[in-house]
């Protein structure tokens, strides 16, 4: 036992601190809480290709990414593409998110989530340094197919690369498209 503990510690320290979980993998459930208080479950978008932008409303890269996702949504939305934004910067509230949506023209849901929920969803440690936006791409079957590295992934912030990835995923499951509007999540009562 004395040998195993130091060995386990050594293995844990050898693992890359900024590593993200492998892809593809099943997308964990996520509740999107919009500024209005309406809640939608991520799973209600199954059948669509979903890109989640985990963002800070004050981040210039996040602001640009939101404009890119709005353009891609206009172009690819009719084929089954759905962007979602999750704001998690400190002090973010419904007024800030509504101002962000208005200022940057986002035409898709942008919710609010605590930082801990975002880090858990991304599979990164609270000790990991990471940049925003963090991007997650989910296929029609609910599988995460791409995710930003903590330090950022250039191809997931480049409009043409994103368009090509989304287009390829849309073509994979075009016959199983879900055109229904997602149902609201059941509200949790305490």
C-alpha cells in the first residue's frame, strides 16, 4: 500500500493539467437558463448539430465568436444547426446578457451558468487555466465531436473551419433532423 500511494500520486501529477476529456463522447446534460428565467435542457436539441460557446460577455474574442455563430446560424440553421451561448463571467446577470445579445446581434439562446457548472461540463479542473471562449461541438446523436483545449483551439474559432465542421456533421445525419422547437426543462423546486 505504501508503494501504491506514491505511485498513484506520480501518475496523477504526470497527467497533463490542461487536458480535456477525449472526444467523441456523450454530451453531458446541461440546463440552459435564459435571462427570462426559462430553462431548456441541452438534450432537447438532440437531432440538431449544436455548438456551445462558453463565454464571458466582456471578452472581445467571445463577442466576435457570437457574431460568427449568428452568421452561421442564419446560413446553416435551416439545415439543423443550433448555436447556444453560456455566459459565466463573474457578476453576469440577465441585464448584462440581454445587453450582450442586443449589442452583438446574437439570434440564438444565450444563458447564464455558474463557473463551477461550466468547468464540470468541460471536464476541466478548477485549477486549470483556460481561455474563453471555450467551444463544444455536438453532433445530431448527442455526441461531443470537438472541444476547445483549455488554451484555445484555433480551428474552433475560425469561421471557415467551423462552417466546414458543422456542414460535415449536418451531412452525417441529414435524414434524422429534428425540426421541433425544444421543450422547456422542468423547473427545479427546492
